[in-house]
């Protein structure tokens, strides 16, 4: 999703949202499998026709907002869990390194 001035190649398709929440349509479109609509196998590309015939579910704006809010909250939870998981991995790496160091300096007896 882009707003304001930006550069796009001649292969870009500009989709506008006549009424509704842009984020909802962006999330909805990202769920689509465009591989079945692409032409050419070596260098797949999408033409205007299949995109123009793409069907999207358009719930009322209040429902669109609820969906986006749910996605944002879920994404935050996932990001926090990933961060916590990565932090634990780093701590385990540090611990592993300290164990190896102690074993190498014979501070720890390896059986």
C-alpha cells in the first residue's frame, strides 16, 4: 500500500478503493493467490483483465475496521512473541558460549 508520491515500474497495477478502509482491502488482496492469474511461466506477470475481474468480499465499514483492528492486535502479539523468542535464543547462545569457555579453561569438568 502506498500513498503520496512514489515511483512504480510499468508492471505496477494501481488499485484504488472507492469506498472503505484501504488497509482492509490491502490485507484482503494479500490473501489472494495470484499465481493462477499470472501469464507466462518464465517471467510471470499479471495483466489488467484478471485483476479487474477479481472478486473481493466487501463487508460494512464497521466490520472492515473490526477486522483491521483484530489483525493489528494479532500482529502485535506475534511480534512480541518473536522478540521474546529471539531474546531467549540470544541468552541461550551466551550461556552456551560461557559453558564452552569454562570447559576450555578447565573451570568446568567435562565428563
